[in-house]
C-alpha cells in the first residue's frame, strides 16, 4: 500500500479497501487518528463522537472514474461542540477532492471546450463553466484609467449580449485590458468617457461606427488604422 501514499492528493491517507464497480474505481480510506483542536474554544480533544462516510469525486486512475469513500471522524469537545477532523482530501462542503478542484481550474482554461473537459472529468459542462467563471472573477482587475495608446477590435463571442464583443488592449504592450459585452456605439462611447481621460491614440479598423464612438467620447484623438485591415482594404 505504500505506493498509494505517494500519489498526489492522497498523502497522509490510509486506504483500507479497493473496488472496481462498473468501471469505476472505489477507494475506501481514512486518515490517522490525531488530537484535534476545537474550532470554538480552542481546547484539544481526542474524543471521537462518530464516523461519517463521505463520497468524493477524485481524478481518473488509468482512464477510469475514481471515487473516494472517506471515513470521516467527528470529534466531541468538552464545550459541547461537534466537529470534523482536518484532512488533506477534501475541503468543507465539497464533494470533489482538492486535487480534482486544482486540475479542473487548469483544464477549464486550457481545455478545448467546456463539454469535452466535463466529459473527461465526469461532470457536466455547466459545472466547468461555473469553475471557469469563479477563476475569472478572482483574476479580473477593475479598470480605472486606460493607457495613452489603446487598440480596439471586435471578435465573435456569441454571448447573451450579442454575437460580437469588443476587446480593448494596450497598443504598446499588446496585453488585453478589458472586454465590452457588445460592439454598439453607445457602449463604446460610455466606456471611453468613463475610463479614457488619458487616451491620446486609438488603433482600430476602419469602422465608421468605432470612429464615431471614439471621437464622440474622446474629442479628437489620433486614430490609427491597424495594418491588417488597412492592407486588406488596399488589396
């Protein structure tokens, strides 16, 4: 059993039994009994109140779905508090392992599609979308002021706001800054009026709608036609 202990996500876990049920690997496991600290009064206790079996979705083993049936101890403190032991397998209120959650966050971004990622990890595409949205919210930084030189362009995203969205990037570093939900003139105008006080140059295609929105919001900044659209127009 020692080789199991070295698998990421199962360090410190004591497997007691294995089953293969309908192509799904079931691992029955527990962790070593230790003295715990009460989350209420901070006193230490080793008194076990009861056991609960918790079913946890884990990463695939040899291309098979894997489930951990964790025999979770609940301790009793002299103050009357009942609480679960600390463990390296699963976080509180979760039904998936810590390792599974870490892998999902990576694949939600790098996977080809949400549907394919969900099929590979045994969950629905909706679950993958929720994890992606959670990660996106933690990474998004609110925009205060745009840099002096920006680039704007439309792209097909097909969201509830419409088929096309607008991306705003730093034209010098080429790093994305923000994405607008649509490419409407009033949306662009309102956004630039709010965040574009320092903008002096705007790189964009030769859309008259974009030009009108930029000039209406910023006055008369230097407008530069990007090379791709300019060359395509010429040819």
